[in-house]
C-alpha cells in the first residue's frame, strides 16, 4: 500500500530533492505532500516534479512558524493520515553573537526547533492512535558538535536532538520510528544565503580581533569547506530514502563519512576537551594544518570516488 509522506520546506534544497525523489519512485510507494511556507515559490518544485505533479506529488502551503498553517495543512490530508513526516524546514545564522539581535536568534530557534515541535504537536497524536508512523528530522552534524561562529544555529540543532532523544523513548512505546538525519555541509541555497548574510554583516559591535577572526578565518575558509566536504541535496535525499525504507531505521544517521572523524572526537573524550582543542588547533594555531587537512580530505574524496567508479565499472 502507498504511504503518505509530508515534507516541510520543499521550495528548495534537500526538501525539494527528497519530495521529487520519493514522488518519482518507480513502484509508486509514496504519495508526497510537498509543503512550503508560501506558494509563490512553487515553480521550481513544479518543474522538478514534472509528470508526478497532481499524481504522486501534491504541493501544499505550510509555514512551520504558524500553528494555524500547520493545522490547516494537516486537516486537508485525507483522514489526516500521515505515515511519514519529514521535518526539513530550517535556516542558518553565522557570526559573532554581539553582532546578532535577539530577534534574529529567536527566528532561528522558532524555525529550526519550535517548527519541529509545532509540527509534531499536530501529527504525533494521530500517529500514536494508529500506533504507526515514522518521524524523520533533517538535523545536522552541528546537532552533535558545535562549530566556530555557528553558536545559535548549533544551539537550535542541539535543541532538536535533545527533544528527539527524549521523545524517542515514548515513540518506542507506541511503535513509532524516529530518525535524525545528520548531514555535514550541503551545497544548497542555505549555504549561499548564510554566506551572503555573513559577508554583509555589520561587524561594528564586535572588537577588532573578533571581527578579523570572522572575516579572515571563518569567511575565508567557508566556501572551501563546502567545496571540499559538501554533498548535494540529492545525496541527502538518497540517504533519507534509505533510512525511510530500512526495516529497522536507525535513530541517528550521518550522511557524510568524511565528517565522521570530527563527530567521533566527541565520543572519544568524556571530558569534552578533545573536539574543542582539535578545532582550536585547526583554526587558530595551525593555519597550515587546516589547509593540509582540507587537502587530505580532497585526496580521500578523490580516492573514494575512484574506487566507486572502479566498483561501478566492474559491475
Ligand atoms: P534551503 O534553504 O534550500 O532549504 C530550507 C527550506 O526551509 C527553504 O525552502 C525555506 O524556504 C524553508 N523554510 C524556512 N522557514 C520556513 C518556515 N517558517 N516554514 C516552512 N518552510 C520554511 O536549505 P537546505 O540545505 O535544503 O536545508 C534543509 C534542512 O537541512 C535545514 O533544516 C538545514 O538546517 C539542514 N541542513 C543543511 C545543511 C547545509 O549545509 N545546507 C547541513 C546540515 C543540515
């Protein structure tokens, strides 16, 4: 039987790629409700959906910052039956906290964290009643490990992870599945928007040393990190589908094997100093080590691509 899927934030990036991938499933396993904050932005998705539009893919309006909007959308779905919900809508924020307003920070928390909470307040009771459902959350490796100048974004994703760790125990009792997908850098509008906002940022509220650190260390390396480590939205969609189709979906799934050594540092030291010292050294003490590690990663990436091509060729 066909499963209904509701995905948030489908006007671009990972949400769009996932909605289209699931709607295009050859066996038509999914009926996808691809939602977005405003329908003015639906053209890109309509184009990508092609012939699936109106069949296995339907576009609906849903703003994760409005309980009313979520209610309206969920109630418009036949029997309110959602088998799989993918909480994907989100936004980033970089820079020194002294240059950000509390309002900007609240918008990030409201979207990334309360957006998920609002969505589940509406959908979870139905899932519990039916004793079936899969809750999939696009979190981030920054839900496990903070990164310089991502204080508020990391906090919002940590909130998501803490919330889900608590909820997962209850979910198990109701035989519901809950999975956190944790991508590293992904090349989408997100990265472009965050970078552009970072470039435009008024740094006058920060001291010279902090402003210099942000501009000459963080911003300077930002693009390169995405170029070297970045995955595509389609890569993340593929990982999400694998998790969704798994017989026993994992609670956590990282999508980027090049990034796992970084998150592993956290589990390697119960005192928590190891990842912080490592990041510190990478960023401040050894600019050369930082570029050497990027080159090393480039090499790893080239080698894994090569062995992937070889494997494909031998099949
Ligand atoms: P994106 O900017 O292309 O997608 C985010 C989507 O969320 C956009 O379509 C945006 O319109 C939507 N959105 C924002 N506020 C909303 C609201 N109030 N209601 C409904 N939709 C709203 O970027 P993306 O990379 O595809 O991001 C998707 C998710 O992936 C986010 O949760 C993000 O935190 C996470 N993520 C991204 C990266 C990355 O590097 N791009 C890495 C790890 C995790």
